[in-house]
C-alpha cells in the first residue's frame, strides 16, 4: 500500500502518516501493561504493518521494562529495508520493577546505550524524552532537569548514537525550554476525538516553530477501534491499565460508545474500519505529521493501515463533532 510521505519537522525523516506503536507489545506484569501479549504475535503484527507500507516504529524503554524494545529488535533483524526506529528515555526501573523518573545526563546516556543493545541498531532515528515529570509530580521531584536531559541528548546526537531529538508529553512552555537548549525535531502528545486538549496551545506552538508532531493514542487506547464493547471492557485483565481509565468508565463510556457508532457509520461509507476513521481525524490537524497506532496482531495492523490514505469529508467531520457534542474547531 502506497502512502504519501511527510517530512517530520525540519529533519530528513520522511515518514508515513501512521506508525506502528509498540506499547502493548511490552506485555503484561508492569505498571502500565495491557495484559499478556504473545511475542510471536507481536512480531507478526510489526511485519504486517511494514508489509502494508508503514515505515516507522515507535517504542520506549519503559514498555514492558525493556521487553518492547527487545521484541522490536527481533522483528527488524535481517530486514532488507529497516524502518525508522523511534524510542524514548527518562523512565527507569529498579530490580523490583518500580518505575521512577530521571533526567540526569548520566542516566540518559545509560538508557540510550541499553536501548541500542536491545534494539540491535547502530543509531536511534528519533530519541525522545518520555515525560518532563512523572505522575503529576513537580519537575523538581525528579533528578536532573529538562535542560540537562536535552543537553545530554545533543551530545548523543553529536556522537552519532541518535539522529534526532524529540520530546513527549511536553507542554508549550516545556517545549520552549527544550528549544532554548538545542533544536528539537518532534513532539509526541496524546490526541484523539476524546482527548483534544492539545489543540489549544501545544499543537499551534509546534506548528509555529516547525516542530514535527506524532500523536499517540489516536484511537484512545483501542476504545475507538470498533472492537471494544461493554462486555470486553468489563473482561479486561487486572494488569490492563485501561480498567482504571476514566474513558473506559461511566459517565464517559456511554458517550464514547455512541461516538464509535458514528465511526462505524462513516467507515461504512468509505469501506474503512472505525479505527481508521478515528486515526484519519487526527491527521486532519495541520500541525500533525503522523499518528502512532498500537498493534497487537497482524489482523489489527491490517485493519488500521488504510487510515494513512483515508480522506474524510466536511460532512464526516461535522457528524463526528456532533457525536461528541463539542463545538467544531
């Protein structure tokens, strides 16, 4: 499947409108797990996405406490044309699996070296600070600072260990502080039909400063995929973080499932899945370069690939806005 490539910010990276997200591929038994995941299925999902023309994978050291990166490394080993590899740092864990946050230069360097080994690549195409702070705590609660971390990334870039620097979950002020230290290639914020807060200041800031944007959770962690029902949500395993998410509980759940019905109807008109419609909506924002789409099976990968070429009409957009009972942007 041929997709139109977009330049990520001011880099030389030409990426497809959607990328393969490897959060759930980290497997179960960690704080933000999605439940058990079969590694062979994960590799098949990655290969199916690449076969459909997707040319980048986004992962993070914290996903599965290193396991996601290991699986991505296995999936890309020996490929004739390696996809771009994006990963993240700043979340570290101890022997018991307890995650903490660290922005110190020495910690960032250790993380980069470990990620390179797990991924089995010579250089990481986009290396991102995962969070500016952790779990709502003030930045001062973490060792180091945004400035120290970004400066450490600049050194890694100069050494050729990473190619470009990105940040994730930063607000406009934090992004400006990073920019004041070194050029920033990209921003990774959450963005979907049910999470639009970034439209007010963060996306306009990135657009103004020509910073690429790759959004995550465009299907609201699977909620807008069309595969979620009340019964399936109720049956989610205890180690699936979504059981604790407000969007998967009342009163928001009923509204969200009504939105999925509208996504089904629009998808039917375009021969597309509800998830593809939800993803395509995020790509309409002029600040957005691409969307990260999590996959757990080859079937899921094939079910979202069409989002990169799906063109929604003005009527489609209006119908989605009405379903959300929110004013059109």
